[in-house]
């Protein structure tokens, strides 16, 4: 099933408050799984939306990681990737803009790329906001409406 979400809905999903559980730091500790480590945490939004925070990192290259915020589209099995914070492990190309770069980058869901049949988060922007997995997690939490429990504030990651 193909799902398309417009720019307004994407923006609303990103800004929807996502309350993290008190033990979220324990719940996002990545675990080994065939050449990489990963972890997934389901989070409810304040408006009832359901999200998955997905973490992956290569065991061989610590700069090969992804921190993904996906929206669980109701009444489907679709995980719609709203944001994907990637490491500096590969060259990225934005097909329509003709841009290529080898840098830490953030994939951003766009209506434009969906309308042309590409993955919703094909487009990406370079960033200097993080330089490792923990920094990417912190960046996503700051950017995407997460509410971090007070007990985790002083030493988040």
C-alpha cells in the first residue's frame, strides 16, 4: 500500500509532542544483531499518533549509523520515515537538486519526492549538528518534538 503524506501533515507529526518514558535511556541501548547493533522504541504522540524511534549502527564502522523517526500510519503496516539522521559513511545524492556530498546528513520526508515515486525521505541536508550516534539521537530529540523526562535531563546520553 502506497501512502502519501503532505507537507502540512509532515510538519504536524514532527511537532506533535512525543512523551518519552522515564526509562527511555535504557530502552534505546542498541544491541548486537548480525554485523550491526539496533534498537527500536515505540512512542505515543500527544495527539494519539504512534511513532517508532529506530537506532542502527554498524559494528565495523562507527560512522555508519541511522537514527530514524517513523510514523506508524494507522490501519496499515506502513512505517513512514519522517526524519533519518545518518552518519558520515557514504556519499548521498539528492536526485532533483543534483547535489552530492559525503557528510553527516539528515534525511527529510518531502511531499515532492513522494509524488515522483521515490522514498519519502530521499532528500537530505548536510549537517554539523552531530558527529556520532549519541549526538544524532540528541539532535533528533531536540528537532522532533520529544519530551525528555526530567530524570534524564542532566546527562542525557
